[in-house]
C-alpha cells in the first residue's frame, strides 16, 4: 500500500547534519521515494549554540538563530523533496528538577517548536500530512488538535529512556506522555513493546533495519583496507558502533583482546566517553580505536574483519535494544558473536553465535572464524535481505493504513516538490 499524497513532518532527536547515520535518516531515504518529507532537526539549546560556535553548521545558522528564526535547509545526498528545517534555539532545562520552573520553561520551548511546525504548514500549505516524532519527547511530542490537523500523530521509541542518567531525568516521564498522546506509537524491540503497550492501545513493533545498497558492497566489490588497519597482518575481530559505558561491556572487550593476542581487535565508532581507559583497553597492543566513521566507510572495515562482535552488557537497558549493527554485519556476510542481551538478538540465533558468559564469548571467536564458509556467508546476507529499510517502510505504511482513511489518502499521485522563496 502507498500513500503518495501524504506529506511527512519528521521531527527527530537526530539532526540531519550529525556526523553519523541514524534511524531517522534511514527512514527518510525510503520515505522520499514516494513522499515529501520535512526533516525537522532537534534544536540547539543556547548552551549548545555557544559551545558549538566554531562548528561549521552552527556558524552557518548563526545569523538566523541569533535572531530567533527558524530556517529551511537543503540536505546533501537527499533529493529536493526532503526539506530540512532547523528550529530556533531553546532554553537548556534538563538540569532543573521537576516542578513549576521546569514546566514553565518546557512550555516555552514546546511553543517554539510548535510555532516552527506551524510555519512549515503555512509556508507549504500542507493539507494532508503525518506528524512523525522520532524519540524526541522534549518538544512537540505530538501536534495538538484542533490547532493542527495531522492525518495521524505517530511517536517512535527506539530505546529505553530509563537506562541513561540524562534521559531518565525528564525524558522517561515525558515519553510516557508522548506515547499516550499519540494516535499510534512504534517501537524498535519486543521489550520496548512490553514496556510501552499499556500506554496506548496502538503500539506496534517496527524493528531497525539495514540499507543493503551500502553494506552489500562488502560482499560484491574489492575494497581497499582503511588506513588504520592497512598494515595489520593478523586476523581481525571487529566492532562498529557508539563506544560508551552504558551498553558496552568493557571487561568483556578486554578479555577478548587478552584472550586473542594473535589477533587484532578493531573498534570503529565515536568515543563518547573515556571510561574504556579505566579498564586499560587503550593500552593493549592489539587494540585499535579508529574513531567515528561515516556509514559509507563501514563496508571497507567490515570486508577486512574476520568476525564481528556485539559485546553488550545484559541489563535493563540492553534488553530493549535491537541494534542497527546486527543487520549491517549480516548484510556484509560477517560472522557475529554476541552476548545474550535481548529477545530480539535471540531471534538471530540461526545466523550468529550467542554466548552465555565471558569465557564462552572468548572461545566462540575461534569457532566463528573457523566455520566461516561461503554457505554461512550467503545465509547471513539472505537474513539481512528480509530486514531492509524498504521492508520496514512497507510495514510502516501497513500500520498507517490501519488508522487512516484509506479511500482519501491511498494510491494517489506523488506530490511534486515545491520551494519557498
């Protein structure tokens, strides 16, 4: 089913100009094939604005933001029917305790974002549109009626906000209101569905996925070794993703490196804290940290990995995680060793190695490398083929179809892009 005449206002926690890819950009790349998308960035707070004043995009936006203006932006690598929107600066309030002062500033910030969206609706004369909020309950969790008339308010939950101190402070409470106030909520994992289903009768699972056009390259084309591993002669154990203390089991990572001195452990991803140094991982001679890389660079690393790992803690936070990397690894045909952290990861048991403890995890690395046959590589790629963003967007529209006037909105002509100014 398609709804080509519906516009999408996609307000997301993940700005389009973030250095790393996101769920929101992945959905947008698929949406734009049939729908016009207004990609509304998470705003800077005034604190963010001042701290980032030397960053390229902050400097580019400076004139508008100083004057309290929202702005339209073109998003590189996406077609013209994706319109970037950057809101005015907001007041930083997460440090405040819950109470009247917090609520007063919250309402102020919320109105700034609602007014931004109202301007978009007016400027583009939007009549038929969906409001899709991705994991951003801090502002405009849904569009209030009758002030706005979205065909549907949808909230997207991608993680358990109670699992990290910053988001737990206010985000967890605000998200409950966001889900309860939406017409429909979608969540990325089975555990999130269990946690959120009582808040709204219309909560659906919509798992993360993979862009196979990016990661298939690791199987189809000979790629040069990235500079960081150009001279590595050993077998390589690889990890890609954010490197932080909330999910990654640093003692396990250290055990992997020390248990395989004949191999090199390569950690590809942004270093969000220095906690890994407390475990001495940075001092180990066979560990390489590359820092963050653009999603388009990952296949060249994956192609030269002999196996990949998901060394997550098994805790409340990770029990709700459906990691993007699982289908990226499988799409590249890689053997995967994972901890047993969630229901969803156990759903991949036929294609990956799941360890119950540290000793088994370390041992399974040799097994995974030894058993890495072409038959297994093909099976992994086939599994990833069932978990593409194209498939997920199809599931998204199936969900929309259950809650919308199908005769009014389905199978009409795609809107032509329009430009303001």
